[in-house]
């Protein structure tokens, strides 16, 4: 380019669609403009990335940032700050706020709240319920909406679609892929006494047993196939579900979380108590192995954090009154980089699960790969860095992490959003620059 670049990321190993390439990355107007030898090129800013690895900016497609209504746990500013500190450049936020995101007005309110406060790009799910079934097809196509979210179980208020007739109407009434929390609500109600009698989170995977998840996933797939609607099954936890989903990839995509790939019951419940409590639960070693097998076999399409912060006080309530959920957006990439360093998955697979996969599933415009013309969303990582994850470093308002004290290899040291360095060496830089993500169906 005759006029030079806005930014050159120099000397890195870049994870491109063609593999790992030693190259400079030139950025102009927020987009990747060149990949290659740019040693003699002019630029307004140069980022020396020698010896480091540049990944496509991570996209976390499942976070709960609690605004509006529950800002004592998290808000859009603190949640997105945690995201960019962890190398995440785009997030999809869930609808279970107060009020829930069920209407155009609620969606537009969230988008307005994010203006000038979000550190990363973002989009918001609209929740499905019996009352808004007829509006979902229009709502999901609004700018800033990443799609429809269905809670088959474990929700509160109006955000619950537990019966098949309503679920069928939800699936039949739109076009884009529907994200689903698949637990069978009738079975959860029948078995709640198990948790109430136990009064300890070690009973969580017994109450919310494997059959609760398997039953819901089977129901979902039957209805999705009946009405020809694509679905995305969130935070899958059982070996059996992975086998079922592997036979239904034409209609279903699959998410797992770093928590379910890293923590194992019952040990985690004894060590962490209610801090290990989430829905669906952390399960035993057999299911843990089944999830990793599904990652290796390509059944899993994406890793999402299911970042769901609660205060220490809320987690300290006696089980099962203790709140389910844990923070994770800031640790998503460090945990996966460590698994890669330990040989459990390749770096290319990390990129697929955190960038290319999300972009493919949701048809995100301009994100998910290091390629000319794409947004210059980049995560600069030191693959050899050895760090310890601590509560003290958590940017989330809840102030804790289930991985406190865990030593990892591989760490995001800089986050670049559309050509702007927004995090470097654990410090936020500039002002919040996040904008709504764009989707092919809404252009």
C-alpha cells in the first residue's frame, strides 16, 4: 500500500486458514490488508510480535453479563473487560437478565447500554417463551441479534420452554440456528428432592443426571428434524449425547465449555464446593473422557465459556439454594492453550473451536480467521509463558474463578480489536471500542 498501514503486527507466527505462517500482518481501516513480508512497509504503529503466536480473536458465543437488573454480579463493561483481558474479541450475551431480552425494546436497550462501554464486539440473544413465539422470526433478524436462545430447563420467570408443543412452535417460527440449553424440566422437578435432601453440591450431577440431558437432547433433535430447523446444543456434558449428536450433524452443532473439559466430579465438588456448581453439571471421568473424544472426532464445533458470574455470597448459600454458574470468559483461552500445550488438542483445533467454528455456525461477517479483508481481530499469545490463574487477576465483578491456583502454559499477552490494541500485558488500553457484530442474514 502506497500510504502505508495503520498497524503492522511484525514477526509473528500467524495461525491462518492455511496453517501456521511466519508473517507480518498489515492492518488498514480496521481490516487485515496484507499478510507477508512487510519489513519495508510504512505504518503508523508497529507491534513487535517476534517469538509470539497470533491467533484470530477468540469469539465466546455464550456469556451472561447480567445487565440490566443484576449488575451487582457483572455488567457489560466489566464483563467485556474480562473478555479482552483473556484474548476474546467478540461475545454473544444471553437473555436471562432483568427484564429478560424478549422484545425489540429489550434488545435495543442492551445495544444502547453497550455503546461506549463494551471493550469487545458483541451481539445479544433474544430469549424464547410462549408469549413471544410469533415475534421470534422478526426479532432474530434485528441488527445486533445473534439469534434465539431456548431454555428447556433451569430457567426462571418466563424464560422457559419445557413442553414440546411450545418448543415446536419456537423452532418452526424462524430461520437462523437456535441455541438451546437442553435439560428436561419435568425430570428436574421430579428429582429435586435428591438435591434438597443431600444439601451438598456433590449431589448436583445426581439430581441433574445424564438422563435429564439425554432426554432433552433427543426431544430437541426430533422436533428440529420435524420442522427442518438447525439447532446449536449448548454446554453438552454427557458421552451419550455426543454419540447421538455425532449422528445428527446435518441439523445440530455442538458446544462444550472449558469447565467440563477441565474439572471432573466428584473431586471438584469436594475441593470447590458450590463454586463447582453449574447447569448442566460437571460430571464424572467417563463423561469427561466422552467429551474429549468428541473434541478429537470433530463432533464438537465450538468451545464457549458459559460465563455466568455470581457473588461469593450467592455461591455460599446452602445447596441447592446456592446459585448455579461460574465465571469463565477471561480464562477460556488460557485453559485451552494449556490443554494444547499438554498435547490434548492442536493449536489449529483451538483456533477452530474459538474462532472459525463460531463464525461458521452463526454466519458472522468478517470474523473468525486471519485473512485479507477480515476484521483485524487478533489475539497475540505467548505459547511458552507459564502463569498461574488467580482470583486476584479476575476482572469480573464477582472476583473469583474456579481455576484459582491452576498453573497453565500459554497466555494471551495482547488483544487487538479491529486494528486497535485494547489489551497488552494484562492492562486495558485506550477506551472501550466494542461494536455490534454483523451477520450474513441481517445484511
